[in-house]
C-alpha cells in the first residue's frame, strides 16, 4: 500500500514503523515515507497510513476530525480482534488479552476496549489474575490473543481458561500463518544441528520463532541480514535450518540463503585429482621420499592451451592451461615466455609416451597457503583483480589461492551492481579461513578505512566558501543531504531556491548532481551547511536592474492579509498593495476588491532593498486616469469662454 502511494507521487506519513523490519522501513524512508507519532504530526498534503499492527480508535477519530486522508493498512486478523473487544465492552464483558503489553498491536487492541480489560504474557500471569481478582472468574469474560502469540503457550493458557474461567468465551485469534510458521519452525529445529532465524529484532512473530527454535536446537541464531552470519558458528554442523518472520522481506531471505549456499559450496581447485584432496596431496608431497615430486622447469614453448617445459629428464614436461593457475582469466601466452623458470609439481608420468604432466597452480597453492594464513593474521591489505562474479559475491586470488568475497563485503553498499567489478582491481583483507580451506575476504573493511581517511583529510582541510560538486543522497522535509565524497552536507530548503517551496523534491531529486559551497561548519558535531542558490539568479538583483519607483507593473495576487494583498512581480519578489492603495475609496477588506490568482496593474511607489520590500498602488493609477480625463474638459471650457 505504501509503495503504491509512493509510486503515485503521494506524500506518505506512516503511523509508527509500517512493519517491524528496519531494513524495509529504512528503504521506504529513503523513498519519502515519513514516520509520525500521531495524526497531529501529519501535514495536510500527506496520506496517513495506519500501520499493520493497528491503532486505537482514538487515533482514527482524531484523523477524521482533522480531515486527513487515511489509508488503513491494518492486518485483517488484527482488525477482527478490534471488533471482538469492542463488542465485548458493549455487552459488559471483561476482556483478557494474551500478548506483549508493550507491543503496538496490543496497544491498538487496548485502544478498542470500552470496558474492563487485563493483559497477560504468560500462564503464570494469567494464574495470578484469578488469584488477585477473585471475583474475576465469576464475571462474563472475553479472551483474545495477539496474532503472533506463541501457539504452544496459548494452548496451555486455553486449557487453564476452560478449567478456571467457566464463563469465558475464548477466541483463538493467533494468525493462522503465524501458527503454521511456528509449527514448521518447531519441526525443522528438531532435525537440524543449527538454526538461523531471519527477521527484525523488534518483530514479535520473529522473536517467537527464535524462542520455538531455541527450545529444540541449542545452536540457534537470530539475524536481521546476511551480514550477521558468522561461518564459525556453524563449524561441525551438517544440517542447518533457515526460517524467517512474516515481516521479513523476500530479498533479505534470498541473500541469507545465497550466503549459506556459498558457505557450503566446494571451493574451486580444491580437489587435486580424482583420488586425492588438497590436504592428502600436500601430505604426500611433504612425506614422499621422492624429492622429484617438486621440480623446476624451463619453458621451451608456449601455446594458448599448454606450456612445454624442460625438467632435466628424458621426459618432456607439459603444463596445461587448467593446471597453470586457479585464475580463469590468465592467458598462457601473456603470462609466460620461452626461457622462464617455473616451480612445478609432478602429477603423472607416462613412460611409454615419454611425457610428464605437471601443475603450477598446485605448487602455488601449497606455497601460497602459508602466505594466506599470515595475511589473515597480519591484516595485510591484498591487491588483486576480480576474476569472476559468482552467485552471492565475487572471486579474486591471493598468492594463487581462491578467495571468495561475499556480496555484502564486496562494496560499501549492498545495492551496488557486482557485475561491473569483473576484471577490475580490488583491495581486500582476509577475514576468515574456514573448513576445507575456504578463504573469505572483505573489500568493505578496506573501503571503510579509505573513506574514514578521506573524511579525516576532508575535515582537516575544509573551510567556509569551499565549492564542491556533490550528489544528492537523500531528501527530508527540511532539506537535501549531498555527498561531498565520503562526507555529507545539508542544503537547507531555504537554500535550494530563491522562490518559496514547500518540499525539496520540487527542486532536486535523489541522484542529482549539484554545485554547492560551504556556508557553515560545525566541527564538534561534524555537520556542514551548504549553499546552492546562485547570486546571479537572485531575484532581487534582477528586480533592482529592471524596475524603479514610478514604474507600472503587471503582477499576480498570491496571498491576502487583513491589511493588504501580496502580488508577485517576478519570481521571488512580491509587492504589497496596502488596503489604502487598492481602491480610490475606503474598503473594509482587500477581499472585497481582489482575489488570489487575479492579475493586477499597479504602480511601484516605494522600494526598500535592504528590507526586501516593495510597495504597490492600484489607486495611484486610478487617480492618474481621472486626472487625464479631467484635463481635456478643462481645456474645452477655457476655449469656449
């Protein structure tokens, strides 16, 4: 509903977060959806969207009194509970609500109760109610639950209610999707070594899923995004379950699944041959009594598909393209030339044909592994080239070892297009070495450090008056934030145009390039105020050059006051026609003679450039016309006499 309103260019204000998922709320906020606390915070031109959790009846009543446009996004299951408790109050029933009393859904339900009500979160609290209020069990009772209440706990509470509250009418108002999801999470958790629960940390239904999974599977983790997934958590696990809350966007779920899939995908080049793993080959190489397992070869010839080398034996050595490097972008004819010396490992000897098959990439892998481990421990920044863009991230090579850089670690923003990185230089750090020699890198940590260094340099050098070319990063009701290259500055709405505007989007849009200058710097708060209006576009300078006192102008009435009317002479300059200058007679109010939008002809009778004021007179032109009409009559009378 919110997305549709935004696509239709409507201004949107949501009553609290529209849904309990911070990533989705942030995305909608960047597109212009504003969060408000109540109807009184809503602007007249905005559509008030009632959140999915529902609101108290007092909120909708207030919105109606103010004449606001309201879009009701209340979940139908929640709206049903509102009707149940409202009718219960009319019948004189006491309402019992099972749920989190601090949750917005429960607050909304309470707002529809017209009589006595109580909220309980656990079976213990429900039991205490009957003990504390002894006459409660004798009263007519209506019982409802929060739609995301724990289903197992609800069954226990329901059993107690039927036993103790004999006059109670119990409504099972747990959302069927929530109930089904919790049951599926329970079944999955009993089968898995570890569980990932994906969703907002403030989402009630997601937190309930976490509780359900945690009770069955000790290794359960709650994450909001794939960035929080740590491979070390899953060491020793063979089967990992993934569940997500109802409010979790599908994009985030897919990213988590991609990350998990990438974590369990075999590393390219990990199998040395059909019979031996990398570790087995390394062990065999180190323990072999045949020191000729490792050899040096002199390049005799190079073709696009293989290299012929002399290893000092009667056998001719060959290195195929596949055994030269892990990097698929390497071309043999460019990488080596005749006479080069290569470190190689013997893979296979064919005495009948007199050939030896050799591998350079496996020698590099053995030699490079220690360097990779050392690079992780030292935090060394590695420079490489993106060899490939794969599902869930990109691949680069470090000392001949394949390094996977997840999408969340490849750039500063998760929304960046990874496809443009292929073949491009990249700097990264090794952040994790997992099972089966899987190496994970992060370019984001390096990019953040570079940005931090740029920011420090920026703050050390920036001064008032400096000019920048920046990109509009986001818009608010009071201005536009512009990226100056790692540091954001704000152009206040009053600085965007010489004319009066109600919203920054009337002048600029996200992504626009602006030429701005520094107006003020707050080093303590790290805030920069920017200017955008150009001096040569100052309407008062244009007015000054074009008009003088005594000039007659055509202007349009733009507003009315009790003491006169303001009329636009040129864009950005309005003149005041005082009530005494509107007509050649006394009038009660300006609206008796003029209306907004009307074009008038008036004379400039005063200009105060310092105070930015212009005085206009319609009356002066009326009097002049009358004088002109009287003059010929007087001349005629004199002639006749």
